[in-house]
């Protein structure tokens, strides 16, 4: 085989190119300088986005991965650079986002000496990575990076971190080219699908009178949106989503009955405890979805489709566990199930939806109060984007309201921090999402609390000129915590009263246009102006200070004890 | 069969690649759930290059099953099994250091060796080291017997265990190495047999 001399640093970049990477989010520093030096010669082939903080970098990588379906790549230096990735790694781990993070490390001979900017990043990140590995010899780079990309994207995706000591980055070695990895003997990403489980599941579905589908992000990660749609359409079943399942099925699909969980819709929550078969697809029965576990769907037979066997029986015991990639298992189910008209059962959902609309939705979307509501802002965004935008939310009340009311026509349009609930996620994730889907409008919906956690990334917007619409819903409170204090802690508002700077002026200092709306009369125009604006734009909307998000399943309650007020 | 939630001793056997850091990856699965590891042994296995962990915990079957699945999910873990005590043959090794003058004057060493199946592994003018192997109760007995005579040092190894039903890992590994492994390896065992999982 023909070989050529290459440095470890160049081998890292060659690996990125071979894996189809076009964008890298990162921040340089001492221990990763050789890689950045090599990057100087690769500017034509690899676009590097200089972020303002490594946490911003990794959230951008997550946003990129979620909007594009590709692996997000993040560079950071050793020590503080690497530790700043930890929140994003934990977020990507719990939300199954494929990432390859490359961190620089001190020279191998300095490992364990408390060298400048040395941290034991491998051990720090072990619980929050799908896989991690430290390279101290450049010859390992092609093989390990191939393995890293393969592990990150295959099976149940997740973040991988590769720590490369500085000497390995400098080291020249005989490079034999790059071979993609498609097999690791101790790793089984996709199992053999067993026909008997398919048959059992089909039989349960065919005999069901009141089946309910609950789908999660597995449908998106498996790129199985079409297969999923065929499956529910043939069987006529109502389908409800978890927060990360949102946008896998268009929101206006007649069988889409809404969200399950704490701030989900009335019907799917109550009827979880009335259905006779519950078909869970690519979801993991999070406690925010199930509420009180010993009163969750006890009457129903549970069919659980998941690619990760450790999810089956973890929280809710399955009667039939269909272990496999839903891209493959769903068509097998569709083949077996009978075409059915379940309009009567769907009507039960519609009746609940009507009650919810009258009591919760209408006052939120069309308020008669002088104060604006978050819901009406989202309604106007829907009317303007026609449901075609990518909406990236932060964490808190605005997140729940947005996920409840935003309209989506296309998959990979809802990007949010679901499992970890990372405040500060939205702005950097929106930047990454735009880089991952340049042809789409990206709207970042953020609360006044979360925005102040990562607002330094306005600098990234300024420098790259990327087009992200920033919509701050300002209720002058850390709203979700305030809501709980209101409902469960006698209104003892402990440290939730948060002040904001002048966001419009702040944006302006970064060269970003913006406006603030305090009067309903200006709202529609302002949203339209934001969305029509060429380039990034910040719109701050002052909303009611003490509005609560309803419906709500209070913690410790059963999903059927959902409260409308 | 015992109740799902009743705690008992389980021996978890894990076949892995020989990789730096894997011990930690496995250990944090227990510590994250606040499970105390009673005993942990790492050693080579019957297959060259493949490592074998033997971990003993006192937990309910339900918890052990979930932990084992998390272990098996780790990239470098090939396979993990869990067994109750009646499904395995196991041993632990214990060493006892006693002062020679104490022990030779007051005890009949010969009786010790016979009664407890002990061996003397070092005999010096100043001290003697005995060794026994067996289950915990057995090694404890000699410890108790020696205590009155000033047991200077005592140490016991982790449990090592052989699974009675196991046919070894040679054949399984061959299957793992294939691009398209057979059902033997990708067997949907948790989901299928339910009650009889992790028998080989």
C-alpha cells in the first residue's frame, strides 16, 4: 500500500473530510493548536465556526446534527475547554444526538502531572459519552476516528469524545489512507429482528379496540418518518408524541392527537389510562411522560419498539418488546396489521381536545387579557411561517408553550433540549441548526432566563453573518420555577425575579437588528418584520408575568389526574 | 424463584475487550445507582485477548437485570451474564499471617491444616502465612479460629466464578467477529425467554 507522511493533526482533518463533515464548531487553545494550525490549510474544505464559549460550540454541534441528520463535530482545547463541553455532552447523551468531539490534551509525557490546562477529560466525560478514547500516538488517529464516527451515528446515536495529546497532533507518521468503520466486534448497533415479536405485536394491534401510539425521537433518528406514517395510516390509530417526537409527523395530520406528558394534551394523557394497547415507538418512558409510574397505563398491553434493548422494561414493563431499528420493524408491522377505521376512538380524543381548547387553548392563543401570552406569539409565528420553519426552543415555560402550539409540516423542525432540560441551549443550537439546514428559516424561541445564559453567541452570529431569528418571550421571571412556586410552594417566589438588559441595544452592539414589542397592536407586524428581515434579527416580546402553563400533570400524579387549571 | 424485588447475591460475569478505562466505565454503572459492589475481579478469560470481569452484588433481580443491560450496552463489552449462587461454582482465596511463636506454642498447626483445609505458603522464623480457598463462610472460619492467637494480617480475594451451564466464549467470539452475526450473538434473549435469560 502506498503511504505518505502526515501529521496527526492533518490526519484528524482528513478523517473529517472522509466522513463528509462540512462544518466544525470550535474554539482554539494551547493543547489543540497543532490541529488549528493544520485547519489553516484546510479552510477551503472545512468550514470552521468560531464560537464564543465551548458550551455554545457543542450546542451548535447538536443543533447542526438535529437539523441535518449528520454527525456534529466540535473542537475544543484541554482543561477548561474540555470541561465546558460537559453540559452539551450530557444533553447529547440523554437526547441521543450524534456528535464527535475532539479535545486537545497536554503532551503524553505530562499526563497525570497536573500540567497547565490538564484535566482528566476521559474520566470526567465517561458517564456522558457513548464512547470516549484518548489518543497519545498519531498512528491511532485514522482508525479511532473512523470508529468514533461509526459509533456516534449508528444504533442509538450519541456523543463520542476523542482526546488527543499534543505530541500525537504534531507527530508525523506513515498515513495509509482512511477506511470507514462499519463493524466493531464488541458493539451491536442493530439487532436481528425476530419475527415472533412482530407477529405478537401485530396480533395485539389487530385485536385492539382502543390502541394508542406514542412516538418519540426514535422515529426521527431512524429516519423512519415515512414508514411511521404508513403504519399509523393503515391501522387508523391515534398517535401522540413525546417532546422529541414532535415534527416526526405533521402537526395537522388527522391522527396526530398531540403531546403526552406533564404539559401535554388532555386527551392523550387521560386516554393513556383507557387505551387497551399502547404502542411506544422510539421513546423511553421518561418520568415527565409517565407521571406516576404505578398508575401509568396499567390496563393496557404495552408494545415497545426500541433499538436500545436496555430501554425495554426499564421504566415500563413491555408485554411485547420489539427490539430493532424502527425503520425496519415498522414496515414489518404495517405488513401484518389490518386496515381499520377507528374514527369512533379518534372521536374520543376530539372530544377531549374540544374541552381542552375551550378551557386552555383558546385563552392562550386568543387572549382577552391586556397582557400578551406566549401562545398568541407562537400562533402568529405559525401564521407567518406556515409551519415551515425550524423552531429551536430553550427550556422552561416558553418551551412547553412552543412545543404545544408550534405547527410543523416537516421532520427535524423541532429542536429542543428534552431530556436534560439545558437552559441556554437554544441560541447556540439555533446557530448550528441553521448551518445544518441553510435553506430553512430558523427561529430560536427563548425565555429571558435562558437567553442570558449563552447570549455570548450573538458574537458568533455577528462574525459568521448567519441568519437566525431570535424571539425572546420575556415574562421577567424564571417562569417555570415561578409556576411551581405558585402552585406548590405558596407563592414563595424565591429568586425567580430576574432582570433583563436592553436586548435590542445588546443585539445592536453585535450588529443585529431588533425590536421590542409591549403592545399587542404591534405584534403581528413585528413578527412579520422579523421573519422578512434579511439576516439575523432579535425580537423581544413582553408577555404576561404570571401566566401558568396548562394543562399540567403535577409531579407525583397519574397522567389521568391532569389539571386544566 | 424468588420475588423480583427480593435482594440476593448475584454474580455478574462480563466478557470485554482489553481496554484502558473500561473498569471505570463498568464501575460507574453501579455507583451511579448507589449499588455497593461486594467483590470485583478482573482476569483473562478462556479466550486470549478477552477480559473477564466477575462482579458480586447483593441486589434484586429487577435491578441486576437493568444493570446488566447497561453494562452490555458499553461499546467494548461483548457480553454480560448474571447468575444466582446455585448457578455457579465459585471460590475465594484468603491469606492469613500469624506470628510463628504464638501459633507453634499454642496451636496444633497440624490440626489447623487438616480441619480448615489450609496450606502454609510461607514459613519463617517470625511469621507463618496460611492460605485457604473456598466460600466466604469457610474462609471466615479459619479467620475466627486464628483471631485468639493474634491474626496479624488477613486478606481475601474477590470471587471468581464459573457458570455451570456455560460452554465458554470461544464460539461466541467467532460469531461476534462476523459482519453478520448469527442469532447466537444477537439473540434477543432479554425479550424472548424472559425468565430464563442469560443462560448460555
